[in-house]
């Protein structure tokens, strides 16, 4: 459906003038950026029941309870805030005056750039809301990374995206795609990344949260989404911080199923060579979206995205973590994972991928600089590549790093990477394994 794109002030004013919408703003970490938008446009008395900001941890704990993890910019803290604030609305705002109100509780817990510029600005933003008076409670929350290098700009972005969320909750909850799209309204490209979203409640009955996170990728909010073994979206750092990560790269459109026999052998090699403790290992299957986009369009088919979501759900059932991404190259994947500060990373990939990278004929005039950038991005992050053997059926030859064609200009660097263990073949495979690749 077509939608009217309003600027931030008009969105806030439209909400303020809707006499059915009434609720609370609780903001920690960047000031009252979202509430300020509703106050400055006027008529806020019709919308705002309360605003608050408990910066001091002692005050925050007294209101929302102690945070066992010690992390106040976290999903758990956001949910505590939302639950507490919404319960207060229902408990305190009773009587004839409130009979026709649809309540909401908006919350965010955020850290913006510190004075020394040594932190990673990010936060959790969410809302609990009703779509009808005395109706069931619905919930939307997401994780954001604030990418501007100026604190004032980060605060401004947070204010805009908060207004977008409140507006989307009340006006686009019936269409999750439009809801996702509207979160970007009035934001400049590159100012924010949303790498996780979750919804629940009667307004979202039948909505697939995996599919919703794929919309984030397709709308360029993020480059990847990660799901745990139950199919629940998770922030990468929560799962991967200081862990040893082993990844199997697969494409959504590949004709054959992943060869788990070879992947298991690669994982065993990774554990041995990196001396991985069993409880520190995180095994992940990646589903690439690179072949989802039609050649003549920048817009993916909804049916394809639904199929990808189903594929991701199936992979979760194997008991592994699952990543859906648009990382066409291994080095982009390595850079993304490095944000979570893993102890080490192993990437299991088809030998044909390496064959492409180490062939200068596949690139333009700047091949040398491109190759050096690829190697730097990859192997400065404590990453090892484990190459799948490939069977050439025409002459029944198995291609490994030993006989893989490499152009002369790339050969010295390729041999260096082999000699120093950055690239290695998957060993001890059976003839049957190769035939099924």
C-alpha cells in the first residue's frame, strides 16, 4: 500500500492530536530526545502521561530492579523498563477519563559517544502499546548502532527513530513491511544501523520474526541477522563476544544441501589448530542472500524472502546458530564478526571461492590493491579459511589448494597464506564426501 511520508514534527503532532493515544516515555543514556519531539510540536498534554530518565544506577535499580549482568544498555534492561512502565499505566490510569485511551510505554536505554570517543554508541529502543482501549499488549523492540561521529547528531537520530517507532506502532502495525520501512523516515543514509527487531502480541499474530529481520537487511538497515537455536533473533555481540566461531557458508539458492560431514571435519580441525575449549565454541550456519535479488530489480520477491526465512528456521533446528547475510565476500563477513571481538574465527568455504579471488582476470586494473585489502580484512582478525574440495566431473579431478589455478601475480601471497596456516584444506575427507559437494 502507498503511504504518506511525514516529517518528524508532523508525525509527533499527529500522535499528539490523536486523543486515543496516551502513555509514558522512559529514556536512559542520551537525554529525553524522543519525548522532546512531542513537547516541542505542541499539544503534548494529550499524549504524554509521564516522562522520566533514571541516569543513576541506584535510582534505576530502585525503579526497575537490579541488573544481574551489570549491563544497563541491554535487551533485558529495556524489557524491564517497558514492563514496569506499562504496568503503572494500567494500575494508575483508571476511570472514565481513560476509558477510550490506547496506552503505550516507550523506552530506550542508550550509550552515545563518550568524551574520549572510546566506546561503541548503541542502544535498545522499544514500545509496548494497545491498538484498542483495554486491549491486549503488543510489543516492538530493536537494537540500534549509532554511526554518526558527533554526539549531537546521535541524539538527534535517536529522537527521530523514537518518533518513527511510536508512529509505526499505531499506524503501521497491520503491515510489518511498511512498519520496517517507516523506521527510516527522515534519517540520513549511514546514520544508524538496526541489526535486530522483535515483535509480539495480538496485533502481530502470524508475523514471522525471522522474516521481519530479513526486511531489515533488504531495507539496508543492516547487513546481517543472527538467530539462536530456537530461531530467536539475537544481537551478535551477546552470542559471539570472545568466542571461537566456526561458520559454514551456504547460499540460499544452492541446489544441494550443506555437506555436514565435511563441515564437521572442518570444525574438528578448527578446534585442534586453535585449541578451542568445547564450551567456548559457537558453530554457525550462514545463509547468503546474494542470489535473492532478481537481475532486473533492486526489490526481492516476497516469496523468495519467505523461502529464505523458512530455510533459516530449518537450519536453526540443526542445533546451530544461523546467520542470514548479504556478505558476498569472506572479508566482509570477517569485518562484521570482528565487531563482536571473537577469540578466533574459522570459515568453511568452497574452493571455488578462493579460485575466484586469486585470479586477477576476474578483477580490474586495481587487482593488487583489492587483493591486499581482502587479505588484510580477512586475516588480521585471527581468521582461518577451511577450503572444501571440489570435484570436476568432466575429468574426475578433485580441486584443492594444492592444484587450484592461481594467477602469477597472486601466487606469492597465496603461498604465504598456505604456509602460515591462514588457508588450509579440509583433511581426511572420503570420496563420497567430495561427490556430494
